[in-house]
């Protein structure tokens, strides 16, 4: 028998807040987390802006110093987000001889994805190898760099001995992570899974590579740079951070009196099979993922629908995504309350889907849609309700978080008010 799946914990490290409360309040207030890059010199780079994490002290945020020294930044982001979500959920997988557990460790899993993993360590150690040879390579290089290590460390720290999966699907990564965790619990393979994504790509190599691929905004004003669905848009703004949600089987959560934020009710994913970077311009393959998700969620036109769009602010993405909404929903697309939180956070690549899923969950729970800021110039091809500039109070019943990634990866996850 299929199980119901609910959300019982949330955690975030973002350019507009290093915890859920700050992140959510800043989303509603329309705070922009994009600024000039401060962590390294940018005079030789074509793009000088990003969504960097601010005031980041992992020890002050709860991690022990010896652990911090042995980790790449992406693992630190993911661990902090996951542990906030686990604390909020109240779950504890007790170790042998320890009291107070409320979940079987073998029924508690971790699905923490990343697009590039330990990018800064890959770069730094490669430079060392080139300049000084093999003898100077750090013995911790591999365990800082590999993409699955964030999920491994989260499991070790929280005694999560159940299913552990690392999804790598570019910018759809953490939406797929949450969707696959949903399926694992729905079909009985776990009682709870902490799922999401983490990314730390804001390094000189990352900025240069995306800029030279003509993907990044080269705006001179960082506060008017990430412009989803705006006729003035000129590319996405790279960002860093992590998001995590605790998904839990409904009866398990109810039996222990857990707080429930929303029910996970649908998941769909497809591939454009079109181009390595450009989305399918027709929107057909993206719409197929939305339709899968909507069908599983038992969507009807009576639902008051919110969509957190992928909304990168690129010339190709925004019109294609608008077409996909129209193909999936027909005329109902014009009634949907759509936004792009990337207008405030920038694009967290493999972590984007997770922080956007969190925003979707809270929008449905609280009945308010965060704005798409700086939406001051209408694009005729993007003619839906994108919640311009100001948060909107709406009694929502269903929320979708939509993600599209390089390689043509499309993923969508649905949350219903409970």
C-alpha cells in the first residue's frame, strides 16, 4: 500500500539568510542577496557579482572546528541546512546504548545532491599538482571533493543508516533529490529522509566558466541583475548555499506528534533530449514533467495553484518555461500565482530546487506568495502572473516547485496544504 508523505523539517543556508526564519522573512520583504563578489578579486573576470553567503561562521552555526577544517564549503552548507531541518523535525536516530530515539536508524535516510561538489578543492589541488607536484596534494582532497560526501557526513553525524542517495542533475539536482526521497517513503523503503541540495560554485573558475558560456548576467548594478521574466534580463546570477527538507511517512509523523508543514503529493521529471545548455524552446518536454506532477497531485481547476518557477532570467529559459506552464495547464495557467525567488537569491545551481521547494512549502502553509522583485518591464512572451515586486496573500491549496537543468533535465515537485 502506498504511504502518504509529509514535510516535518526545513533548513536553509542562502544569500538572504542562514536559517529558515531569516530566509523566509527576507523573501517576503523582497530583500536582494546579490552583491559584488567579496571573497576573491574580480578585476580580471567578466562578471563581478554573485549571491554569496554572508556572515558565515560554521562553528557559530553549530559545527565543531575539527569537522569544519576537513570539509569543503559545499559540505558545510549542506550539513548546516540538514541539521536545522532535522532539529526542526524532532527526529532522532539513537545509537546503540543511547536513549531518546524516535526513528529506526535503518529507516532514516539522506538524499543530499550537488551539481559540482567540492569545486574549490578540485581547483586548489589541481593548481598545487601543476605547480608543485604530487607530494603536496592533501590527503583529505578526495573526501572534501567527491559529490556524495555531504550526504555521507550528514548520515554519519545523525546515525542515518537507511537509504542514502546523491543525485547529480545540474540545476534540477535537489528537486530530483526531494522527488526520489518522496518515492522511497511512498513505496515503503524508509520512514523519513532528509533531502535537498548544496552548492559552493562561487569561485573564480566557476564564474569565468559560466560567464564565458554566456550564461551569466554582466549587469553593473547587483541589485538589478537577476531579472526573471523581465524584458531587460541578461543572464542568471550565480549563487551558493544549501536547502534541506525532512520528508516523513504521515502515520510515523502523526504518531510522534510532529509539526507538519505540507504534504508531498506529486513528482515528475523528463529530459528535453534537445541541447546541453538550451532548453527545448517549445516547452513540450518541460510541460510533460509538470503534467506528471499535476496528475499525481490530483490537481483540479478548483485548486488555488502557486508555482515557484525555475525563472533564471535568461533569454531562452523564461519564454520556454512560460510556454510549458501554458501547455501543462491550458487557460488555467493565467490563474496560477507564479514567482521566481531567484530574483532575490540568485541561482544556487544544484541547491536551487531545495531552497525553492522550501519557499513553495511555506507559501502554501502561510498563504502568501513571495514576489519576483525588479519586475518592471513586461516581456510580451512572458504574460502570466509572476507576482511582480510585492508579496501577495492568497489562500493557496497546491504549490509546485519547478526546476530545469543543463543536459535537459526537468523536474517538478508538488506540495498540498494540510
